[in-house]
């Protein structure tokens, strides 16, 4: 059940640096950006250029190291494989698009601190390591490295009380999550004697009945910390408030970067425990959490009028669906490809949606509401087309990339859990379809009124949105190559 | 592969034309769109003729969607051809009706029209439940936009209700499709959603499960067709949409439901359908009568025609549920005939009211009456041929359902003739008459094809009946 945890052949040491080059480039780039933000205080431009350059080089390094086989580095603490490289590319591309697309937003909100860029890069660094972590302490450190800059980033609009409240909420709850992770790690170390995933996996079968409950408890505690990060029921309460309070690009980064990295870590963590361990209680909990997230997210999203809250609840529903894929893969590891496809589609649609959201001029006052979209069709029709593509992809409408993700997940889930639960999932889809169609209806069918916000776009934003839209629509119409690429990546 | 270029033409030409039209100025949209529709229909006819009479049928395998376990395909045969040509002519009718959109949103309307054309072509060519599903869902978006942007007040709610009810039905179908795929997975080791593979796999499922899966498909098509009690989205959607949009919805989109019943449900679920036949046929018959009764009470012309549409499509469903070649052929023939009769009637009533007062010159009155006779299924019209075949086949299976439906024919005559009497024979309303309501050439273009085709095929149905019957015979026999 865990082909992943067999130690791969060690690659020659001269390839180690090449394998780690994306992370190295990101680290060096982050330091350069940090220095630039200190010595050039009055303008954001040098730090912005440094950040974008770093991201581009890191992406090139990922593609350049594509031929290196799977390897465990640092004696099994970090894995570099097609899986991690896929994770890194998705994350780097999302962050690149959000930085380029939302730059106008920062100017408008008078966020002049160039700290923004190196904080984002630090979070990305943490996310990349999180996606490759195969060691409990590396997991913890990378999770914190991912989270701490984002706590700061959430609070960037310092004069908005909702923003400060969101930041405090996220910080306190995230801190508790980190502590719980360490607590669980201690139980796992106590029961297996190791913190490396490979060694833990090999020692589980030999564990006696007196150690198993301790191990399960530790596993569940670490799972809880990871579920908090992806906002799965019952740890989802923070998401709507934090999204609503955070600046739009930061909410976008949370939706794409944090979710992607956490899901890669979550998938790896769920594969660690054999199915049926101690009566399969873990499977039941995973299933329950997944289904409840999906149901809760879908039902509550229907009543949202604030767009960021809408995306938060939609993200909770999507998390539930993605966890269904993980649940299915616990019984049939070959279907984990469904999760990667869904995750990629979700990231592309959310990146686009948040860039579009940053074009709204109403943030300073009360956040982007549904009424702000009214009449957008008569003012900026191309924006409506882009919005529709992203919203329909999130709804799983045919000919968008999101449809193929949903199709693969439901297909694999049906084989494991039966058609009844598929009907539940599709019922939730109808609810979310309403929530996604309502903005489209408001955009195209309602006349603008004076209270609607203005929507101002930038060339960079247009370019980033266009790329995301082309990806969503293009892979929806022609999914073959991307889907085959992603399906080939086994854990 | 034989005939692949013809299929690719049918799939992509409408999109090419739609995008090309966006480049032209709004003032000329209607003319050029009509020209494009005519050129497209003639080329489609030529392509189809060469494919069918040259190769027999054509098939093209879709490589782009082949990473899910099997290679989906598009197949062109007689039935698909008939529906595709019908859609091309309906494009002509819909665009010619004109209306407010010509001044305000011409580009949107013509683009949505060609998008709908492209997408329904994909649906009619699909030989694979997944491909059919993709196009079946996707075709909702142009209709949603036409209704929602160009409609009358109240359109937002109508549009959302239309979309959500269609989604709910389609998701039921998606669930059933996943179930079918799972059945093929158990049989062959991998998902395969082509109709032949699925039909084989379904035989091995236990009857209860077959019923459930059948139910999923029936739900989707019952919302689309529509069949009472799933019709509640229709009256508002048809009434509030611009006439061109209504024609697209009544003549083309609803036929997706009919096509789905006959080409998808019948070959895949012959046994389950035989067992569920009685209740389904009764439901269709009741739908006919229910909608006819409601139509009698309507005062708004468009709303009346909307309910009459539901009523006639109930006949189509009745024929499809007989699960026999004769009934299915009659159902599809009636579906094609109904497309033209409802398109013509919607167009005609919009021309009569377009000046604000109800004025109809002699020409319009004559042609409306003729179309109305077709709508009532008077002999010599194609609707009669279809309804007769349907009732004949239905009587053989369930005399009760057939009798109830036959009552619907009488009721149909009642509301149609009443509509004509109150509108076209009434005293003209006060106010200065503008002296004439002579139809413009464009408006004649909307009405004449409908009228000609209905009466030609009413008198000479054998060619088309043989075409439809031949294909259905082969498909249904192989399903047993």
C-alpha cells in the first residue's frame, strides 16, 4: 500500500544540488529580495523585480531538473520526485501569476512595504519544502515557514479592523495547529522510534498492540493539524473570516499556495497509515470529514454575498471533494492522479478569480460584494467572460478543466464508496452551481447602480488572467496531455 | 478515418462562423448571420450527403478525451443527420425573427446562435454517453445568456431556474453515467462509456440497479424535454426570452431530450425500460393532457405556445417509451416536425405583436393559420404523420396511455383554434393603424421554410421515415 515509502535508489551526489536547485534558487532569491527591501525602502519596484526573477529562475530550474529520478535526500528527510516537481511548478506558477496580476492592487491599497515580496517568497519556500517533506520535523518547520509569513501578510491592510481581526484569528489558530502537530509527532516518535516517514512506515507492521493506540493518536493529531491547514470540517471555521479580512492577493495565495502544499503533505500523510489500521477508524474519520466539508461548504456558500467569503466556502467544499479522492486512493493507490488533476484545475481557477477580484475598487470600504458585479457585462465584457470561465470551472461545468477534475474524483470515489455517496456529492454540486451561477447572472443581467464598485484592470493583470483562462478552457477542451502527465505521477 | 472530415466540419464550422461574425459591425449582423446560416446549412447538407451516401456512416475518434480509459467517438448516421440539418434551418428561422436584440445586442445573439449550433451538432453526433453529456450541459450557456441578457423583466429568476433545474437533471445523468462506467469497469477492468460497451455491461447488473441508472437518465431528459412535472422552468423561460431565443430553446434544445431518450436510453436499457414502460407512458400521456389544459387557460400568446410545446413533446416521449422501432421513429419524426411548427408559430405571433398593436395582414394570417393546422396535427402536415405513428405504436403497448394522449389532440385543437380566433379574427385595437403589417423579406424568411417543410414532409414522409427507421431498427435490434 505504500510504494512511496520504499527508499529510492540514492542518486549520485553531484545530482543532489541539481535536484534541490529550485529550492536553493528560491532561498537565495528570497534573501536578495529581503536585502533589497531594506536598502531601497521608498519603492517596491526592485523587490518586485527580484521576486519575479527568482520565481522565473526557480521555475526554469524545476523544468531543468525534470530528468532526475525520484530521490530521497538528507537521509530520507526530503523527497525530490516528479510528484514534488509537479507540486513546485503549480505553486510557483500560482504565486507568479498572483504577484504579477495583483500589483495594481497593492498600489491602490497603499501597501508600499516591499516586505510583501520576500514574505510571499518565504511562504513559497515553506510550501515547496512542505510538499517534499518526509520527516516530521521537516513537516513542522516547513509548515511554520509557510504559515508565519502569511499571518503577517494577512494583516497588511493595517487600518482595517477586519484585517487585523482576521490575522489574529489565523495566527492563534495556526499556532495551536502547529503545537498539536508537535504533540502528535512526539507520540509517533514514542511508538515507532523514528520521525522519518520511510522508517515509520516500515515499523508500523511490527508495532505491538500496546503501541498501536498511541501511534494512532499521534497520527490523528498530525492529521488534525494538516486538516486545519486545508480547512476541512471540523477545522474550517477560520477560513471565511480570514479570507474576508485578508487583502485579495493574500487570500489568493492562501487559496492556491497553502491549499496545494497542504494537500500534497496530507496525501503523503494519509498514505502512511495502512487502511484498516485498528479497525479502519482513520478511514471513517477521513470519509466523514470529507463528506461533511463538502456538504457544509456547498450549503453555506449559497447564501454568501461577499465574494471573498463565497470563495472561502467554495474552497471548503472543494477541500471536501479533494479529500474524497484521498479516501478513494487509500484503497486503490493508482487513482491518486485524480487528486492532482482536481488540484491543478482548482489552482488555475482560483488564481484567475482572485486576480479578477483584485480589479475591484471597493476593497477599501467594505469588501467586494455581489452587487459590485452588477452590470459588468455592459462595462467590461471581457472580464465577464473571464469570470464565467473561472466560476464555471469551479462548478465543474463541461469544457472546463474543473469538469475533468471532478469527473476523475467522482469516478474513483464511486468505485470505493458506492453510487449513493456520488449522488450526495452531485447534490452538493447543484448547490455550488447555484452559488457560482449567481455572480454570472448578476454580472450579465443586472443593471449597474451607483453603489457598484468600479473595476480597473492592468495590463499585467490582464495577461495573468488570460493565461489562467486559457489554461482552464484549453485543458477543458483538450485535457489529454495534462491529465496523462498528472495521472502518471503516483505518490 | 472514413468521413472524419465531414464530422469535423459539422463540429467546427459553426464556431468558425460565430467568431467570424463577431468581427463584423453590429448593423449587418442579422444579414450576415442569415447568410452564414444558409451557407452552413447547404454545406452541412452536402457534407452529410457525401458521408452517408458515400461511406454509409462516418466515425471519428476523439483523441483529446482518450485518457480516461477509452476513446470516445463521434458518429454520423441518418438520425444525427436529420437533426443537424434541422438545427441549421432553425438557425435561419431564429435569426430572421429579429426583435430588440438586433439593435442592442446583435453580436451576442448571433454568436450565441452559432455556439448553440456547434454544441448541438456535437450532441447529435455523440455515440458516447460522456461526449453527449458534455455537449448536453454546455448548450445551456448560450441559452442562459440569450434568456438572461435579452429577455424581458423577470428574466434573472427564469434564467437561474432554467439553469439549475437543467443542472439537477444533468447531475442525475452524470451519477448514472458514473454508475454505468463502474459496471463496465467490473466487466472489462476499465471505464468505457461508449453506448455499445455500456449496453453490454448493463445486462449484467441486477434489476434494481438498472432501474436506478435508468432513472438518472430519464430525469435528465425529462427536465430537458420537458415532461411534466419537471417542466416548471419552461413557461417563464419561453415567455421572457426574445423570440429567437425561444425558438432555439423549443426547437433545438428540447430535441436534445427527445434524441437522448431514443438514442441513449433505448439502446442501453431495453429491459429496465420494458419494465418501467407503463408508468412512463402514462406519465407522458398525462403530461400531454395537463399541458394542454393549462394552455387553454393562457391569455398570453407566447405562454400558450410554451404549454402547447410541452404538450406536443409529451407525444414524443410517449413514442420513445414504446421502446419499439415504430414508436421511436414516430417520436423522432414528430420531434423534427414540432421543431418547425413551433418555430414558425413563435415567429408568427411575434411578427403580429411586434408593432405593439395586434395587426396581422392577410399574408401573415394565412401562414399563421397553416402553421397552426400543422400544430394541431391536421393530416397533410408532418406533425400528423408523427403523432399518428406514435399513437399507433402506443396503442399497441398501452391502450390507456394512448387514449389519454389522444384526448390531448382534441384539446390541442381547442386551444390553438381559440388562440387564432381571439387574436386574428378580433376587432383591431384602437389607435392609428399604420396601414399595413406587411411582412419584410427577412420575416418571410423565418416563416416560409417551416411551412414548406411541414407540408412537404406531411405529404411525402416516406423518405425521411425510412431514413430514421432504418437507423433505429439497427440500433434497437442490436440492443436486444
